[in-house]
C-alpha cells in the first residue's frame, strides 16, 4: 500500500527479450552489437523462398549463403530444407560462400536442366 492508500503492483518479466531469442552477439564487431541468430536466418530464407517460388520457373533453386548458414541448413536444419523441397516441388542446392555476411543470401532459379 502506498502512502495514499493505493495498492502498488509491479510486473515481473517471465520471458527473455526478443533480441535474446532472435539474435546473437555480432561476430563482426566482437559482440558489441547483435545480428539475427543463425536459426532466424534459416527461417527467413524459408519464408522468402515460399513467398517468391510462384514467380520462379525451373525444377531447381540455387541458394548461396554464408558458410555457417550452409552448414546449419545441411545439418541441423536439413528437415526444414526437405520439407521446403517437397512443398514447392523443386530441388534446392545450397552453395556456401565465405565472403557473404552472415545475414546475406541469394536465391536463383535454375532453368533448362
């Protein structure tokens, strides 16, 4: 109770902030900032492919990503890629590119094969 006879209430946070859930310390600036977590990047790629696949022809997509993201997509997140290939009826070929920033990726359609 306050001096004025009012009930005072506080709110306790029970969950982590979104930056802690979706981001990780930046590897480029030695942890001073934040970038999207590798899993968040994988799901961003998934959503972008689903959004853009209707405008793409061919039977295969080429995905160029940072080497660490490629490792995650081919390892722990491989069921995500398998599900995506089945739902869009296209093969997805992943090429690692160590020159890419962690959050950078390119999606290309392969026509004529």
